[in-house]
C-alpha cells in the first residue's frame, strides 16, 4: 500500500533534521528502509520485540516502536544514535508513519471505490454509505474524462497525470484497465464544455510534453449525483470510440458533439450493408474518384451552397452543377435537395463505420 521509497524518503528527511539514525523493519525482521547500515544488526532483536506485548522498548542502545495498521502490527521503527532526544524523535517518526499508513489506505480505498463506481459494481445503498465513510460529496457536478494514448500500457501516463494535476482539487485520477487513464473531474457551478475542454487540453499538453504520442481525450456529459458517474463514464467510452471513426482529426471529443455518429455506431453491420445496398445498389462511395469525393465533401462543408463550393474548388459554377448532375445519374440522389443530401451524408458515415469495424476485427 505504502511504498518502500516513501518510507525511505520520510526517515531520511527526519534524520536530516534531527541527526537520529532510523530504520523501518517489518514484523519478520526484513529491513524496509534505513538511514544506517548499523541498524541491520537489530533485525533479530526486532523479531523478538515484535512477539512481545510491549509497544516500545530500548535494546542494544536503540529504541524500538511498534506501528500498527488497524490493530495489526505492520512495522517496527528503530531509532538510535548519540542524540539525547532519540526517544522523542523515534516516537514522532512512528507517529508520522502511522499517519502515512492511514492516508495511503484512505487513498487506496477511495481509488477502489471510484473504480467500482465507474464499472457499476455497487448497489445504490453502498454508493451513498461508502461515499459518506470516505468523505466524498455525493451532490456535486462531475464529468468523466478518458485519456488514451498510442503507447497504451507501455506508458506511465497515469502517474504523469496524477503528478501534474493540482493537489488541492477533489478530482479522482485512476484506471480500470491497462489502456486508459480516467479522470473524474469535479466542476464548479456554471462550468460547462468550455471549461472541460480547457482541462482536457491541459492533460493533452502535459502528456505530449512528456513524449507520449497521439493523446486523445473524450468526456461524457456532466452529472449532478455520484450515482450517475458511471453513466458519464459510459458516454466518455462511446465518445472515444465514435471519435476515432468520425472525428479522427480531433484530439478532444465530447459525447454531446457526436451527433448522428452516436446512432450509427450502435447499428449492426448486416443492417448497415443492407442500407448501403439500397442506396447505392452494387456500388460503394469508395468507388467514386477523388475529384467526385472532394466535390461532395466541399459541398457538405458549405451547407449545399453551389456558389461558395465552386469558389473554394476554383471551378466554374456550371462545372460544379455538371458534377452534381453526373452524381445524380449514378446514384439517384440530388445533393442539392436537402433530403437526398442527408441520405447521402448518412450513407458516407455508415461506410466509414463499416470500414473501421472491419479493421478493428482484423
């Protein structure tokens, strides 16, 4: 739970101030951390002391103190040296480590709680009872953000995000698998997508500066109750997946911005194939030449405006009309008619979704 490095840093810091040699030994006599090799001589005495009923003892010129974790002996602190205040320093160090154990245990418990909350593994009554026990507010605004990067489990993205986020926030930063970092962000009243985008951009910048490539951040909708956090998480997961298909040029994507892509993503592939066959017959939009595809995309980008599209394509208006007429003859759809344009746009998105799913399967 608490790392050996944390214990080592703690006793080294106290020794630098007090000049008292310190060592942390487990109940079986294994040295966990020490500021002096001389303390290794006390290992056998530590085992004997651990079996005794005393909480403190002086032996071989060293002071021994027991450190408990919920009434279970966890460590023995050894303090020694020519300092008259050795006993007091040892007692204070033992107290400090005891507090560290409590703090890290609480952090561990909170992390487990958030993971189970995200995965919908808790009953409603458990959510509120455990929130109260862990001092987590239940009625504040939160949003779930998922951070994905190209390196996946080979990167240390989780620790980087934890280390760089402000320490005074009430956010939870965790992971439920080896691929993604999850941030459960607490929001202030009035915060919306603009503020969430800023946080997402900050996370993106932090990881990019650390050399982590192709970072993508997706987030769900804002929820007002802790019981709804899992819904925001599911939305963020869908935003991440749908974003890769229809918004692959964007690093940050919100669930609320997915539009019709959210519906297409939930369609079964056989139904998609049937739809494409009905619209294009035996053809596919992939069969169109590059010039035709460019014309279609520009026409959509300019809201079906013939004049603006021809201007941006540097072609005469009549040339664009000719291309649209040619497309109408081959597909039966006139993109100048709103209903036909919508049908064509959806068909293009369906084809893109099908291609992505084929790649994903193989």
